[in-house]
C-alpha cells in the first residue's frame, strides 16, 4: 500500500518516492505520496513527478482503486512513463491544494455553525458546496457573519485517531449522512477544530488554523428537496 504522507502533514509539498507499479491502464503507484486521492467530496491532487534526469511526468489526478494498486497517480495524456523501481520526487500543484484545504475547512465550519448533518458536499478550488439536512433555509447574512466570526477566532486544527469500535460506540461523531468515515485500517482519523467547536471523522486535508481560510462568501442557498438545503461558497480572494 502507498504511504499517505498527507494524512500526517497536509503542508508537505513534495517527497521522494519509488515507483512500485505501472498499471495496464497507465497509472503510477508509488510507495509513498503527498498526493491526496479523490474521496469524501475532495478532488485528487495534481502536479508532477520529477525523474532523476530532471524530466517531468505530469499528474492529472490521484484516485483510489481496489486491490494492491490502491493509490493511483493518473498520468496526463501522452506523458512519458517511468519504470518500476525508479526513484522520483512527487511535487504537488500547491496553489490548488492549499485552496482545497481552505475550502474543506470552511465546510467543516459551516457544518459546526449550523449544527446539523451533512447530506453531501463537493469541494472545488473556485467554488464549493455543502448539502445539509435542514427543513428551512438559513438566513444568509446571519450565517455568513457566524462563519466569518469562527474563522476570525484563529482556532487550531488537529487530528486524533480512534478505533473502529470507538467510533461505533460514539455514532454522534459522524456528521455525514452520505459518505461513510474512511475505515479499513482498524482506526479512524478525526479532525478537531478548536477545543470543542467541531470534531468529526475526515480523511481530507485542512489548514492548521481557521484564520488561514480567509473571508468566506455564501454565493447561493438552494432548496434540494424537502429536508435538504445546499449552500454554495467562494473564497473572497
């Protein structure tokens, strides 16, 4: 399995790695990576692999797949392929990743402010959305003010790990009604904001303090069913 370095350090922009497989459909499997793979509403990272001769292999996306090729780096069309055993340096498109980290953290803040369950989300560098289990739409200006106040509190983000059994014994930790917490290793990663502002299972990447999110603008609130409200956001910068 590929060692996911981003889980312990979301700010790691590059790493040395060895190619352990090149799949029949043209994906590269590394022994370790800084590339987040698409999951939980967060898109996979892009960037490139640098070979020992300085040449670059553009990476168009990172995804998960079943079996031994769990973490795949999808190569841009027409790009050269490495050989199994090659040493490379994996480089993120950091500007894109950092915006995704800010966006993902903003969605956690919205969930905590509105104190309800998540029915879906989609994180993007330009616009993100979160769907919430709510019978009535929230008042836009009031919610924006609460979100910005939470950001301004400069709360630290941290991670903890609990066992699958501990999560089963504390189902209230699960905020998402549509995506199951990432399991499989016998333990589950929790993301905490502040001392007690928010705590929920999440395998995604986040900023280290809420002030890094910056100003969040709600662009639209939509009705998506009897008990479903969709909130779309952008970052002001």
